[in-house]
C-alpha cells in the first residue's frame, strides 16, 4: 500500500505535529525529541524532518505529498502548492522592530535588516515605500544596535528577546501559525488518503474551538 509522505519543519512545529498525529492516530509511535533520525515510518505514513525553509520545496517538487510549516515560510518561499488550513498552533507574528524611542528620518531611506527579505520587501511595497533591504541569516536584533540597519523585520513571539536588546515592536505585519499544505498532483492522485487526514484535523480543530469557548 502506497504511503502518504509528510514533511515537517524541524523543531517545535515537528514536536507539536507528532503530538497531534499521535492523538489522531495518523502516526502511532511516540516521538523522541532527542533523536537524530530524519525519516519515520508507520503503516500508512512516512514522515521526513527538514529545515522549515525546505518544506515548501519538498512539497512543491513532489518528494512528499503534504507538509506542515509556518505561514512565515510560505510567505517567504512562495511555492506553487495548496495551503489547505490553519492548524492554530505555533502562533506568533511578523513585525517591524526598532530601538526603543526610534524616530524615523523622513529624508533618509529606511534600512531594514531581515532574514525574511521577501516579506519585508512586499510589506514596504504595499505601503509604497522604498527601503534598503539587508539580508541577515541570524541575530538580526544586533543590526540596529551596531548601526547596520534602522529597523528589523522578524518573527516575534513573547517580545522578550527584543526587550532584552533594547528593541520594541513598532508595526505588526501579519499573524503567523502552522499551516497544512499539499502537493497539487498528490492532492488529486492521493485524494482519499489526504482528505481523511484533513477531516481528522478539522474535527480536532473544531473540538478545540468548542473547548476554548466553554
């Protein structure tokens, strides 16, 4: 029997996804967060762990049938895949942050440092603003502190890291959460199996919503 192949973003999203799959009977074995394994197999599914930014590529290219990844990655990568549903976990936001008390100089082009350069560029284009986008792969909070940039565009969860580095959110861009995505061909050729997973997820989310409202 042909298995459904699933790509999960390594880290917290993968752990949460495994917990959810266990609860719904999609994948029956417990997940060891300390394992170095990258492929996990059950009777009906095969799960692969990849870097978050690679999930859309694996799904688009058909190496896997479905995946779970953050909305930030989907906005940044723009893969040709189906975004099926918001799973409601891994919640945070994409935001613009600056040193506390920052005052923008209107006669100077704003310098924006970010790992998420496409998201940053699209955001400022939507405001008809021309800015200088600077790509950084890590520790983006350092950029305005040392004068490399004026502001940053980054994911914000609690805001603690920003506060500890003398930064604060000055603009919200969009909410972020885990999304269920599918390869367009697989969605047709393995429709029954994929839809069975979707139905289980939808029922779970509906029950979670009812519990929160009670």
